[in-house]
């Protein structure tokens, strides 16, 4: 692959990106067969080991050079990479050796061999799966610096502003020593600051910020992206569009926490919108909620918790028409009336405070179900957000109309070169390949894992489960071991916090209400006898270092109080312990009243929760419940995959319609 094919210039123009290919049914069928063969053709590890040995040999020679000589070697290598691009292994091996030596001198951190392997995997357009704590932040500098030395703009994409600023500041000495500039994109930056950051050799940004900035560029460009058109504008226009663009195109992207960004986030489209007139809307939403409250469940409407949807019955539609007779305006039309009340029923029965959203400063803020963090820049569509605001007695936010939209699937497929890294993605490897053409390569750990899985325990009721969790915390606390308890919601974390307070056990709570204290809380979570209760926030991009003497006691103990629909997200939590060969243990304590069972299991399983307050050992064999758990998670994962496929298909259809009409995205 030549660097010229991955960077702005005469060959690809000022805004290079990959076009969405249009294929007929036969071409898609043939491609699917080829995809499956290619995906199953796993790369041989022997080649990676040969590359690592070559890097080590090259690195031994560099270690004897002075700093001045090393900088001169960097200038020579930059020239070779700009000339040959990323297609000659000799120069790529030299680059990896140079970057490792530079990291050793500037950060006193030397890349392990497994990190060299991970960097090589990403440089060649794949996703590397590395265990939690194996140093993905340092690993990313290998492909990023190599591509940047070849003149290719690099985006390192992660999940939140904290990780953007932390990782960029942490790795900046390496980039500076190699003569590379580093930029960061965070929420609240003005246009000029964003443009300057994207013009750096390497830019750290969040998945949402880079995608929204791309949509802004698409609005500027419209459907006219031709290289000649933009060049001519630079000659005759005082304000050419190229001067108003934020990004230099989509050249080389490295996605951190790739499964979270490319899979979990892919359920929601990205939309740029503008406010529209909402005069009189509050009264309309209040009327909708009053009408919804007058309807009876199972008679007038049916709730589907799995699909998170509401359907009015024939009886309900008739009753609604009668209730709305005295109202005027929008209530006269049956379609609008039924859609509005259906959304009001969803707001009332399917979206719950401290689980799906929280109230902060009088505003409704959505909670990301996968990370546990708030998403202040997000709102639900079609009036649902405003209905929840009315339900909670908040001020009404502006309702918006869509200016541009794109799905994550479509956006990331436009990168000329895309790679990623994560600790948990083998379960979704087929989807990553079929959607993004990204293979997953798992690399071994630097040191043998010492993480122990203690026996799972399942209880009939939630109360029994919480009592068992409290008792387990007491036991570990008495031993002096730190404990991290993972919960699914803000409400659950605060419920356990109250139990710990009653038991006079000092602890810290990390949830969406305290997202700004995340780093400080996690920093001390490995201290002797520390107790930390956290939502999924503690599972991404954070390392828990053990305090003095903790390793001798057995390390950090992790408890999960409720399994996630996707098992890989549970593995993220388990990975908080036992990092880099440290000792640690984890345990799963569940109840039949957990959402995973009530939402995805057959009704007969849910009815077991009403029997007696006793452990699963008396309800049936443990293997049976492990099977039920795995089955429930697979049902949930298939459902999520179906939603993602539907969104991608809808997005592609909308793209075709808008392209035909001449409108952007």
C-alpha cells in the first residue's frame, strides 16, 4: 500500500475517503462467499514472530546511537516512508524499532513483543484483541507514528474526552521526539481549534466528535467532492470550500475499544439537526401523557420489553379516539394521535430514571447502557425526549429537524485504512468482517494470566442476591482485599451503596452522576480493603493498580451483580483484575429477577423467581442455569445484531435516495 494512496494530494484530492460500492445481488452473493473464505483463513503466527525477531535485531543496533544520531535516523526513515509508503517491510520494521527505542528514552516504557505484534496487526488493517491491561495505548503509537512519518494523517479514535486528553498527553513525548505534531478534539472546541487539531500529524478524538465533524464537512461539500472542482475553487474563489472544511479527509483511522465503537454504538444513527419552532408543544405532550395514563395495559396496549416498543390494540385505538374527541388540532387525525400516544406510553413505561436517563441540573440526560456514562449531546427522536422531560417536570428542550445523518457503519467504512484494538471482540468477529472488512487477530498476554473465576451463584430474588453480595464484600474486606462491584444502572449502584452505609462499610460509588471523578476513584480502587461500586464506566480504558501488599492477599476481587446482554461487556469488567500477570479473582452473583432473565428467557424461567428464597443449588443443577444464561445472552446479541443490520440497511437506502435527489447524506 503506497502512502500516496492514503493521504491528501494529487492522486486522491484534498478530501480523500472511500466511496460506498454499489453492487447487484449476484455480486453481493459472490462477495459473501469470498468473505467467508477470507475470514476463516486465519493468519499464521509464524510470520508475526519473524517480524518481531527482525524488529528486535534492528532495535539492538539503535540502542547504541546517541539522541542526535537517532534523530538523524528518523529523518532518513521519514524520507524512505514518504517515498515507498507502507508497502516495504524493511522500512516498517525500521520504523517499529525506532519508535520502541524512542518510547524507551522518552517515557521509560519499552514495547513488549506482544505489543509489537499488536501494532503490526493494526498497521495492516486489522483489529487486535489484547487482554485488559496489556498496554493498548502504547501499542497504538506503533502504527500511528509509522503512518504519520509516511505523511498520512492519522486519527486515533476513542470513547470519551478523558481518554482523548489522557492518551494524547501521555504519548506526546514520543511523537515530539519523532518530529510529529499531536492534536486533540474534545467537546466544546471552536471551529478554528478543531481545524488546527485535525491538521496535526496525529489527532486523538472521540468517535462522536469525528463523525459529527465529518457530517459538518459533508454539509459544506454537498455532493460535489470532485478533486478538480475543489482545486478550481481555490483559484477563483475568495472563500473556497476547502478552507471551511474541518477534516483532511478520512485517511488512516485507529479505533480504540473497537467493539464498543463499531458494534455497540452502531445501534444509533448520528444526526446533525437544527431547532424548529416548538410553540405550544408542552401542552400537546401533557395531553399525550394524560391520554396514555387513561389506557389500561394488556387491554388497550401491549408492551414488548425486549423490543422496547408499544402497540395499541384495536380496543385501545377505539378508546383513544373517544378520549380525544374533546381535543382539537393534532388529535383529529388517527395516525398522528396513535403515534403520539404510543410514544407517551413508551416514555411512561419503558424509559426509567436512573436506568435509561438521569436528571442533572433540571435536564434529562441519556445514560449509555454500554458504558454507564451520560451522553449530554444526545436526545431521543420524534418527541420522545420531550415527553420524558414533561413526565419528569423539566423544562422543554428544543425539538430538532434533521440536516444530515449517517450510521457508524457507513461512516467508518469510508476510511481508506481502518484498524482497531480492544480487549473483547472475538464474539463479534463475523460482524466486524462482514460490515467493515476487518479481521480480528488475538495476541497472547505478555505474562501468564493469574485471574481466577470463582463459582457463579444464582438466587431466586434480587433481595437474596444483594444480601449475598454484601456478605461477599464483608469477607473480602476482612481479608484486606480491594473489591470492585459492577452494576448495570445508577439505581442499582446507589441501592448497594445504601446497604454498605447501613453496614458501616466505607466505599466509593462511580456512576453517571460522578463521571467527572472517574479517574480519581479508579486510581484508588486497588488500595488495601478498598470497596468500589461502579456501573460499566469502570470497564473501559481504565487500569486499576494494586496497592502495597494487595498482590500477596490475592489481588483485586471483582463482583458482577447483573450480566449484560453481550458477554464481551461482562469480560471487560472481569478484566479489571489480573492485569499484567497480577493475581485477582472475579465472581458472578445473579438473580432470576435480573433483566437478562425477565426480558430474554421463556416465561417459565421467570416464574421460578416466585417460588422460594433459595439458591440455584436447590432450584436445579448449576449447569442448567449456565446454559440458560448463555442462551439468554445469545438471544439478546442476535436481537442487537438485527437492529444494527436494520439501521445499516435503512441508512444505505436513505443514502441512495439522497444521492439521487442531490442532497448530502
